[in-house]
C-alpha cells in the first residue's frame, strides 16, 4: 500500500498524477461503474460515486443513482463537494449527519442535492497522490455499521487497483516512449543504421518485411528518410553485393546460426558508401525469424585501406622492378617487400621472402649488423661504402649498404629499409689493378736500373774513344785525315750525349731529374749535326748543307 498523504487541491504533483491517467472528463467505463452498482445494491443507498477532484470541481468518473442535470453534467463545483476533504486529509471521511459538522454544514450539496450521510475512502495512485474518493451517500442521517465501512473500503480498493493498473501501464508506456526517444537519439548520434526484419521462409519461397530506424546517418547516405518497410535502403545495394548478401543471410537462417556479419556498398548518385553490418537472428518457429541489423559507415576505413593497398602495390612494383637491391622490413625484421635484384644479388632467385624473418633467410648475419638494425629501428641511419659479408656456404661478398628507418602515417617508426650493392667484382678489379700497377712499377724500376748499368758500361769505352780521337787530331795529319778524325771525335761526343740522355730518362722516371742552364752556340750545334749525318747521307745520294744568315745571333 502506498503511503497516503493529504495535499492541497492545487498541489502540482497531484495535478500531474491526475492528468497523466487521463481519467478527468473521460467516458464512463465498466471497470469503475461495477463497484458503484455493487455498493448501492448491498448498502441500499441512493447514490454511489467515483469522484475525481481538481482545484475547481469534482468529476464523476462513475456514478449510480444520480438523476437530473448533475447526472448529465457528471460534475459539480467544489461548493457542492465533500470529496475535497478526503483529498486534503488523505483519510476516509465517515459522516452520519453532515448538518452537524462545522466544515460541512455550509456545503451547498446539503440543501441543493440533499446529501446528509457520507462514507468515502481515498482513491490513491501507487506513488501516494489522492485523486478523489469512492463514496456512498444517503439523503437521511445514517449510522454506518462496521461491516458497511469494510465493504466500502474493499470496493474502494477495487477502484484503486484499477487506478494502479492504469498508472503502471501509463508509466510503462511513458518509459517506453522515453526509451524509444533515447534509443533514436543514441542511434542518431552513434552514426549507425538500425533495421529489423520479419522473415518467413520455406524450401522455395522467402518473405522479408523490413523496417528501418530513421536516423541522421541514413539521411546523409541516401538523402531521404526510410520508408515504412525500408525498401529504399536495399534498392541502393551495389549490384555486385546484392546476390552475395542474399546468399549469406539465407545460409545463416538455414544453418540455424544466431548471427552473421557482412560488408556491402550502397550507391546513390554515383557515390559509394561502404557499410559493415552485424545481424542478430531470433528464431520464432521453424519457418519464422526476427532479424535485427546494425550497419555502420566504414567508407573512411575502406578508402584508407584502398589508399594503403594502392600505395603498397606501387611500392611493391617499384621495389620489385627497381634496378637496385632494396628490401623493406617491419619492426620484427620480417620482409614487407623486396626487389628482384635483391634475390639476384644474394642467390635467392625464384623465392618469395615476404613475411619471412631476415635472420631466418640469412642466419650467418654477423652480430655487428644486428646491432646496426637495432640502432636504425631506434631512428638512426647507418652507411658503409665497403663491408665484407661471409656467407654460410663459405663464399664472401663485398657490399656497400645504407640502412634507414621508415615511418607510418602517425610518424612512428614502422621498420627499416636496406639499400645494398654487391661490389665484389669492383673489389676484384681494384685488386687486379693494384697488382698490375705494382708490376708496372717494378718493370719500370728494372728498366731504369738496366739503362743506368748499360750507360755506365758504355761510357767507359766511349771515354777511351774520345780521348784517342783528341790525341789523333793533335798529330800531323793530312787535311782529309784531320777531317775524319774530327768527325770521329764529334760522333763520340754525340754518342756520349745520348748515353747521358738515357741516364736523364732514368732520372726522370725516378723523379731525380735536375735541369741546368748553360750557354751554347746554335750555329756550332747545327754545323756539328750536319757533319755528324753527312757520312751516312752521302751513300744515299743526299747532300747536306747548312746555311745560317750572318745577322742571326747564332
């Protein structure tokens, strides 16, 4: 039982409770009329009323025995009401003769309606508001027996039970409306589309009855609100997705699944929207189902995935066909992409390394290189112009390499990229060139040594020839003999000069050549050259002669 508290007639809470039940000014109902008929029959009273009171009047929701204008109007002003005292006190009102009560003796219901004896109990809502009273009235003084009081109390409880039922129904209905409004608001804010469907299926026929919850997301996607059965949602499904969606849903229903999910596209004005849908299935009987689906807009995610896929594909094509040896790794050193030349350089032709660990592919990688990888994963960039890689099969490769990190969209390090070049052949050529250079230097040294030795060996007899020629010239000779002796002398001196030049070449190769400045006569040099070559020119029919202008400073 609710706690009953008397309240003023104009109490706002009581007004809200009274009007929420929508009983004021409503039509008569059997649920309220029956208790009044029973009370009149058992108590033999003229009138029995279910009276509801606001701040200006009393309204008869049910009545038995009233006649005339009051019965037609089904209401009186408060000047003709005893019920208001039940409302304000919150307790039963038991009156044997109203004319003897100071609060009632002036009430117009006594002279105009003939109300003398009164027995009334409060009509109360479950939350304790007094709305009116259930009462019996007699037109003559009457002492109410205890059994009569208890009967009226019980019948008042029947009326209160009906009021409580309507109160709970109204409360539940209001709560449902509030819940639905909140749900609609949540769905609208949640940026998702919610639908339900009743499905009837048999071996050959399927019947779908759709209903889509109106929301802002639906409006933004299709530019319109859903129709009653939601057909305007599914008619925009992409033609490539519609058949697959039908197969997935029917398979889930026939297999007895409790849920399924799928992704599909809606097309409106050449604009594609991607939705991800999760559907819950409730089986009502063998061929009837109730489905509830929640679809969220994943267009941004799909576009990002598509852009990432395209970027990765471009990167893959670039890396695979790049003329360099390139490989990209994640933070765990698993291959993400690699070039074809990477496979060629390391003897891995025909293999795919994607997803494999770098250390699995090359278990012989030295610890110092692993340290390089760790540093680069921390943000460093490492470079080497020449580094020896000793392979597991015993061979060796000379490599130049560069290792640096790559970054994600969030500017975080996603892994590392390696650029390598096999410079083994260059190293071999460089070694061969160094060996050839050393051999050439040694040959040059030996040649210079030979020339020096030879020059010294020739110079000794040459000095003897020159000495003898000098002595021969000083002896008595004929003119012809003297000329010949002079030629011998000059030729020997010229040969000695050649020998000295050979020694100078040796000095030049050894970097020890020194230049000297000495005066000489061009006229004399020319005459000596002619005299030196004349003996060989004569047999060939060549006459050598030199002419030098007298004015030249020779």
